[in-house]
């Protein structure tokens, strides 16, 4: 039995003594131990277990269990052991058949946690499953991605390797070399260990090696590395099977240096150190292997012990000198096993289970009661799994659901604490799945704390993807992604192009969004556009104020007050649209822009079209007929303007319903991320501008057609100037708009400025001259100044005049001029009404000429109502035809047609004047009735 085995046996005996001393045993019951040596062999351990079974089968009497020097009944209630997992598997399979509970203190194989196979097996040490997880966490902390594994050819090593392989692959850690250490198939020789080292050296980039095995086999590997001279080629991560074992490190310190190992956490058993150091062959006769240990410890031959004759003869022992008797165990010559806590916990687990079982089954009865003769294995196992106590180490102990001990591990590190002085030191711990590692205490080589690199291929740089080497899962070549690509987050072997609106970030690991680009209100262009619009708003409000304050003056009345206010409203909206254009686009603002840009223009040009159309119709009607044109009153004009505006509203509403306006991101180039309204991208704004453009074209045509009307109606000329200038502005805007498709902020700015400029042109051409007269030249704001000169001194040659003369005496003008249209006949009524409606007193009362001392003011005359069909004398059609021929013969150059007024004269029996005679007749003082009708062009 090696030294570790002797200490484990003494720890077991010490725990039994402590239980008796602390009165943990049931009353009247003594607990003892039958100890057998398995010689670290599974076959030997199975033979020893058969002795237990034989004793249990032959136990047919009711005698109490007893152990004495002369007779020992090998009837046992439970088994503590074995140490190795291989032996425990063999023994557990046998004990399960006879339902004998087993508690191991060093067996860590994950296989033993399978309670379907090992129902009666428990252990105080945690499963290697937790140890493997701790080792993988260490590898991850060290940054190793390419490691080799050496594992023991046993149940202990194979099961651990299977779990290691699964966990490493799950964490994308590749295995370069997998080597198995011979154990069950026989001990390996030096050539076998040298071959393992050569295969490790064949993968020079895999410098990290995980070793899962026992101390004897691992020591052979370390010696082979030393012989090969590769002490600095590897760094080791070890299992508890060889962690802190002197057998491995002795003589191989430079090779083992830097090892990080995992060891189940175990605190010293209190009192055991002093107990063990005072043992001698003389006072420790109950341990038959202590003499052998003593001789190994002091390299002498001891022959006086009571059981010295029982030890097996060894040739090397016989050659040793006799022991002097002065040998003594001390702290300097004794290295204590670090995991003796698990031995003491295994013993006390049985002690507490038997005590609890006796209390429940036997109560206060002294000794064993009938219910415990013999002890039921299943019952004892149930009590065993439920124990919870504070052990001799001071730690609380209990079994988990799998019958394993608590998963607590210490992380040990073998390093030089001084030059040439090596020692195992604790650098961390692993508890409940969390690793705590003090990297500052780790020193892989003297003066070097940086862990060695263990990767097949270095990680690719930023913006690079991997191309794996055929047959290697952890070796690759790196290639660069393009300018607008990053390595795919889903596949490290592929590049992924960033979506529109994003670009690779500085680290080239993700696609970062490009900052939004839109016309910000704080930009110089937006500030300029808003300043221009603000000035226009102020001027528009000023004009509105003047029009309201002077709404009764001739200039305001002559310009048509109703349509003027509509026009000013449209101009004001044109300026306000600028502020909607320069704000950050949203769905609501895009809808507002789509509606507002076309609507404001429609209001302006619908009002202008109504004005020009009315003027054209009035003067065209005066050329063709004496009848009053229809739909020229203010209400009619507002109705026409509203109908024209409503067409634009219908167009925009249908467009909005068919394709709602949205704020979208536009990417003319890969580096651009413009936040714009969707209508700017596809030039669909032409829809909202189509109808206003049609109005502009029609207004321009009317402006051309009415350019030669009398100068008293020169507002048509101002409208013409407005339309000509507007056309020039928009002709310049169209190429600018379509030429800035890649720069939407510039496109928006140009649109805002164009809209404001169009409004300013309308405001300047139509309203500035009138505001000038109203505010600067008020003396010209009278009716006379609005009439042409040739209409002020008499019957102008360009006027259309007619005189109806009756028998009634000429009345004197009343003190207050009468505007009662009921005193006029039908033709006179429409003539006066037309003059009043044209633009609300567009042709004000003129200063009538005085001839022969008579001043004629036809509109103020109160005339008798005459019906030409009733009051005028009836003429025979033939007579009337003759009069026509007579009249035509008087002036053969006259067109062969009489106007309606001449026909009325003929019906009334009046002579039809010719040329100047006709023009003079309207002003003769001898006339009885005179009416001047103005509204036609010059003859």
C-alpha cells in the first residue's frame, strides 16, 4: 500500500475513533472496519469484494457483529471505497446484486452517477463531470482554441475524455491530438511514452495539453518529454488523478512547471495531522501495513513490530539497514494527502445513516433490535442519501440528487516560488459552475505570466473572413472583405454586404447606420429660405392690412376686393409652405408638403385665371353684342375660383389614397442615407404640379389676349408681367429640380425658394403699384385718375355711344345723384350694372362734357320707363324695311347691317344720324333723353 493509501486508512480509523468519542454511534452499538487492500487493481479489488459477499451469505445465525483477534465474522453493512473509479465500477456491480451500499471517497468517473446501473453506489467526492467542466473553463480563460488531449485507458479516463470532447467542440475548441495512456491493457514502456510525445510535437501550434490520468502514467509522459528536451513546448492542464502528486513532479519539475490542475476541494481533517505524526510501529498495531510504510519512509528494515512477520518478503527490503528506533514522523519528512476529508466524510456518512436508522427502527433500545438484524441494504441506502452533517474538516456535507458529493474544486498551480524552488499553490476555485482564477498568481515559466498561445491559426483581422484548410477544422487562411462588406455574423467563412443606409464600422464587425441627411432647419440654405419666406409673409400681411384699411377706395374697389383677398391668401400659403419643407421629414409632413405645394399655387393662379377670364369676356362681349356677359359678379367669380381650386384638391386626395405619402430613406450612393419624402425620389411631385402648370399656361394665354385692352384696364398688363416672369422662373426650376436627384436637400431648397419667388413676383407685379398709389400717391386714388384721358373730355372716338331721344322733357339733375336702376330701360340697366361689376366700379362715373351750357350725366338721370315694344310706335315690317334701305342709301359705305340701337331709332321714327352728326346728337341740349354706354373698344 503506497503512502497515500496508508494515510487514507489511518483517516478512516481516526474518523471511527472520533465518532465513538463524540457519541455518534447508536447506544450499545460499536462500529468497526474490515480493511482489505486492492493493490490499485480492479481484479484484486473484485477478489476482496468476494470475501464480503461470502461472509454475508454464510451469516445465518443471530450473533451480534463482532471483531476480535480469534474470530471475525465477515458480515458487513456497507463498504467504504474503492479509491479508483475502475475498481469501484467492478465492486459496485457485485455489491448491487446483494444490495450492499457503497460509498467511495476518490472515484470520480461520471459513469458512476448512472443510478440505473449503480443503484447502491454513492461517493463523497464530486463527479468528474464537474471536473471536466472546470478544466474546459480554464482552457477558455487561457484563450486556447487548439489543444491536445491525453487520457488514461480506463473507465476514469475514457468517460472523462468523452465529456471533454463534447464540451470542447461545443465551445469551438479544436482537438489537435488525441492520445491514450495504456493502463488496463498493461503498463506502457518508454518507447510508448516517447511515441506519444512525438505525436504531440507534430502539432507545434497546439501547445496546450489536457492530461486526464493517474499519477503513475502521467509521470511516464513527463519523463518522456524531459528526455526529448521539449520542456518548454507544452503547458499542461491536469486532472485530480495526478494533481499535486509528488510522483509526477519529482525529477520532472522543469517539465511540469506551469501546470494548472483541478482538485476537489478538501480541507484538512482537524486533529489528524497530530494523530498521524505520533504514530509508530509500536503504538499502531491495528494497521498491518504501517510497518511497510515505515520502512519505505525511513529506508530501513523494521523487525520488531507484532505483525512484521506477516509482511511479504521483498528483496530490496532485506538489503536495507535495520531501523534504529529513533525514527520519527515530522512535518518536514511527511507529505499529507490533500483529499483525506472525503475519507472522513465517507465514514461519518455511514455513522450518521446507521444512527438515524437505529433511532427510527429501534428507538431507545440498547444495541441492535430485531428490525436491524440483519441491516436492510435498501433501508440503509435511503438513510445514507439523506444525511447532512458537519464533517471533521468543518465543511457541511450532503449528497446531491445523483448521490455525489458537493461540486467544489480548488485550482492548483505548479510554479517556481523562488529560483529553482517549485511548489503547488492554490490560484483559484470552482464552485457551483463558476470559475474564479487569480491570473496574477499564475506563472507559466520563471518571469513569464503570459499564457502560451495555443491556436492553429491566428484570428483573422477586422474585415476578414476565414477559408478553412481541407481536413482541419481549426486551421484556416484569412481573406479580406470588400469595402462595403463585413464578415458575416452567421458564417465566419463568408462576407456580408452591408444594407443600404449602413456602412462597416471602424472595427468592421457590424454595419453601422449612416447618419441621416436631410435639410436641417439650422443649415445655411434652410435659414436663407426661411428668411426669404418670413420677409414675404410680412409684406403679404402688410398688403392685407392696407387692403382691409382702404377697402372703400377706388384703387381697392377697382382691383376686385374678393379675388384680391383670395390671391393674398394663396401668396401667404406659398410662403408658409417653405417652413414645412425645411423640417425633418415625417409621414405627416410629407402629406402636408404634397398637399400644400400644389394647393397654394392653385389658389394663386386660379384667382389670376378668374380675373383675366372676366376681363377678356367683358371686352369680347362688347365687341359682339350689347348683352351683358354672364358670371361676372363677385359671387360668381368666387364660385369659379373655388371650382378651379377644388379640382386640385380632388387630384391630391385621390393620389394620397392611392399612394400615401411616407418619409423614407433614400440612398443615391452607398455613402448616402437621405431621409426624404417618397415623392422626391421618383419625381412624382409632378402630379401635384401638373394642374397648377396648366393654370399658369392658361393665365399666360389670357394675359397675351388681353394685352391691348384700354389703358384704364391695365391690370391685365400687370397680370401679363406676372405670368411671363412666373414662366421664366419655372422653366429655370425644372432642369434644376431633375438635375439634383442625387442631392435631395438641394432639391428641397430649390423648390422652397422657387415657390417663395413665384409668390414674390405675384405680390410685386399685382399689388406693389397699387400699394404705392394708396400709401405714397393718395391724390391718384380717385375715380378720375383711373379713366383714360380720351374718356374725360367728351365723346371719345373709341367709345360706343347711342342716344335714345324721346318726347319727355329733360329733367334737372337732382341734388343727390340717383343710382336707382329702375328708372332706366333694359339696355341702360345692363350697361350700368356692367360698369359697376367689372371690378367693382372698374369704370367710375366720368366727368361729362359740357356742351351749349348743358352738362350730361346719364347715369344720374331719372328717366321714364319705356318699353320699346310697347311705348314706341308700331311700324309695318315693310315700312321698317324701307327705312332700313333708306338709311343704307344715305351711307353706301356703311356695312349692310344695322346695329340694334339703329333699329330702335328707326322703330321710334327718329332719323338715324350718320358719322359726326350721330356722335354730336348725343350731346345736343335740345335732346330729351341721352344715355352713354361705355364698354366697347375704339371704333
